[in-house]
């Protein structure tokens, strides 16, 4: 989990606002045992930006990039002096994500769009014969064709 900077809680959305950002109900979030919230006053629960993004990756109702943008905009509206700190928190969250892994189907679909048909057929054959992308094959520059 990403640690937060020294950011006032007013820069973070409430649990209800977080639910709206994520496209889920407030009760869905409040029933979870693993949601990291910060209390602001007696009843106001605020959710740090990194936690909102973690939940966005779980629920996948909206693009995580859109939610990241909305979090920064929220901070700009509610705590403008700390918007850059929230943006840093968001950036650190993305930096700590593991690199995406493409399935074989997605890889081949992307490859088919990227190279001429003849080259695609050759690379597809090599890919299937090896069971994975061989390290000896370099990327093809489309501009050469």
C-alpha cells in the first residue's frame, strides 16, 4: 500500500464520495473490512487517494485513470494548496503497480494491428512454436514497410 503524504483530510473524498467515484454504493464500501479510512471529526470518514485507487482496481467499474483525475480535481476544489501533494500520491500509486501482463490472445491481437499481415503470420507461428515471446526477435518498425 502507498503511504500518504502529510495531507489534510479535507483534500480526500468522504466514504460516500468515494463510492460515487468508484460507481458502487456507499454500503458496499462500508461493509468491507479492508477499507483504510481516516476519521475527520466524530463521523466523517475520509479515504486517502491511494486507497481510492486500490479500490478502483478491485471494482473496475470506471477507468482507474479517470478516477485518478477526479481525485486530483477533488483536491483542487476542496484543498487547492494540497492538490499537488495529492497528485504526487496518485503518481506514486501508479509507480508501484506491477507492470501489466498481456494474455496471449491480447498480445497477438495487438501484434496483428501493429505489423503487416505477412510479418504477423511469421511472428504468430514463432510465438506459438515457442510458447512465449522469444527474446531473439526484435520489435518490427512499421515505418520500414
